[in-house]
C-alpha cells in the first residue's frame, strides 16, 4: 500500500510540472497572438485552456482521494496539501494567459498594443514564460536555491510593469482611451501571472522545509 501511496504522490507532482509547462507555453503563445494580431493563434490558446482546467480537476480529485483513502502523514500530508494549492495557482495562471488571448481576439483585426509598446509587452511575455518554466523546474527538482531565486527574478516583471505605466501616463501618449485600458489590462495579466509563478516556488519551499521563504534566515539561503 505504501508503494502505491508514494507512486500516486509522484504522479501528482509530475502532473503539476506538466501544468506549469503548459501555462508557460500558453502565455508565450498568447503574447505572440496579442502582438501579431493573430486570431488563429489566439483561438488555439483559448480552446486549449479547457485542457488545463481538466488537468487541475483531475489532480485535485486524486489528491483528495489520497487524503481520504490512504491517510498520509508528515511530509506526505504536506505534499498533498501543497499539490492542491499549487494546482489552483497554475489553473489561475492559465486563466491569465486566456485573458491575454481573449484581448487579442477582441481587438482583431486591430492590434491591441501600440507599436511603441511592443518591446515592453513582448519582454513582459518573455519574463512571464521564463518564470513559469523555472517554476516547473522547481516542482520537478525541489531545489531550494532555484525556488528562492524566483522572488528576485520577479523584480524584472515589476520593473517592466512600472515602465509600461510610465509610458501610458506620458503626456506624449496619443492613442485612444481603449488602447490605454487594454494595455493596462495586459500589463496586469502579466504581472499576476508572474506572481503565481513565484507563489508556486514559495509553496515548493514550504513543501521541502515546512516553512515559507520569508521565515528562512537570509544567511541560510
């Protein structure tokens, strides 16, 4: 029974890694759809979100079944509870990629992002994708050093988000209010996506150590 128990926990963890990689791919493709006004690509991201939702429900059901039938203890219990929380974070990440794709679809055939903001938004998409890919690696390896790095990595997204708003508030902004609202929304989607990647890493730290990163002394990191 214990071997089956551990095998199921490993399978659940593997499923979380798949979800994270899927979310990373989704935000990358959604960014391309947004910047290129690619309706077909946007539709593919929107359609694929159901797959992530189904995966999240499947992992949740399996984790609850482990709790109900096999009564995990100590680290095993922490693994199950953390898996439930991580799967929710990843499902929300997928929703944010979905929102970016829906924004591209809503503005088609127009571009939602003015040309002078392309570079900033593209880099936000790149950073979001890198952060979630790194979170997927953290899920697989449980490497604390890499998990703790994500908090610093997220600073790049915060800087980009501030830069985006500076451009929106600049007196030289000559685009429509609708353009400003859409760009602001996109920036928020990317920022929240990155926050979820960091939260995933923080939950892995909790899984391994029993505490969250802000409780770990800096000298021991």
